[in-house]
């Protein structure tokens, strides 16, 4: 009987942690995370994974679906392994939310990546591109 009571208490203590983790990981769904040459009418245009280094800006576009509550995401831009910037943007509760950020390239050549982090700093997704 004592063994069952102890197991029940342990399960009750662990269950909220598991539920919190599942809720945080499922706060929204990434429908699209893409790089582009621009944004027109709230949609990415010129989708690419390789850009000319003389392009002025590269845009990173996020379409999120099924957002369970208002939250924030952070786009972290890297050139190679060097972190260049972080941009935090809000997502509103609802069925769909679109947002974007951009980086001025400045004739830099190489491999880039943009990490998408949730409000607690966990990696949700990433997109990679090159400039040549």
C-alpha cells in the first residue's frame, strides 16, 4: 500500500512538468519559415536559399498556425558561427499569424542561418541560406 502511495505521489509531481513541456512545445505550429528577396502584401517573394552577396537585404518570413495564446518568437541571425542579431516579435493568439524580419547583407559572402526560438529560448526551427 505504501509503495502505491509513493508511486502515485511521484506521478502527480511529474505530470505537471510533462504537461507544461508539452504545452510550451505545442504553443503554435510553424507552417512556413523561409528566406526571400522581399515581402509583398504580407507574403514572401523571391524565395531562395542562395542569394547574390550584393543583395541589399534577405528576409526571413514566418507563418505560424494554431497559436494557443499570445507569445513571442526570436529570430537569431548567424553568419557562419557568428551571431549577428536577435529580433523578437510577437505572435497573437489565433489560427494564423505572419511576421518577418530582415538583415542587411553588406556584400558578405558565406553560409548563414536563422534560428527561430520560442519565448523561453528553445529552438523551434531554423532556415539556412548562402550568399555568393
